[in-house]
C-alpha cells in the first residue's frame, strides 16, 4: 500500500512538472521572431516546426502600427505552410488612427497562445499610406 501511494505521488509530481508553462520555465530557451511589414500581406512570423511533435508556445507579442493618412490593421493567424495556408484568426484585429502610432502588447508573463501542432504563426495586415508595422514575437518550441 505504501509503495502504491509513493508511486502515485511520484507520478503526480512528474505530471505536474511536465505540464508546466514553457514560457515561465527556466528549462526552456526563448526565441524571438521579428518582422517589419510594409505591404498588405500575410507574413510568416514563426514557421511550422520541423519536428511535428513540437508546438509553438507564444510568450509575448509586441507590435507597433503606423501609417500617415490611412489606417493600417494587424491580426495574428495560424495555419499550415510558409504563408499560413487555411488560416485561423487567433487575435483581435488591431488598428491605428491615420497619422498615429498604435502600440499593441499581448503578454502576461506566461504562455499567451499555443499554436496547434504542424502549424505556424503569421501576421495578416492591411496597410495605409507610408505604412510601418513592426512585430516582435517571443516564443518557445517544445
């Protein structure tokens, strides 16, 4: 009986460790992806992992939208292939006022988004006049 209780406790602690948030773990390496978007397009931020058993855990997203006379928009999508084919929208659509800069912060100190297996993370944008949309993503592959 004592062995069975010990085995259950040991298994519980192993399971708890395995389910820990990779964004807050000291055992994971955080990576960055950056894009400076100047055209209306779908831009790959984090490609589909080469290991199909790995998922992309997004720890934070920082973006800044700017255009001179017409507003720009930005949203994050997931999908397959280099350009996120068959995209699924995973954030709101963010926009700036014409002639103004709009900062976007998606963060919480932990995993804010998990991209499904065999999919990548992209930004879909529309751009105003003289656009500049800077996007920085911090993520973990695991």
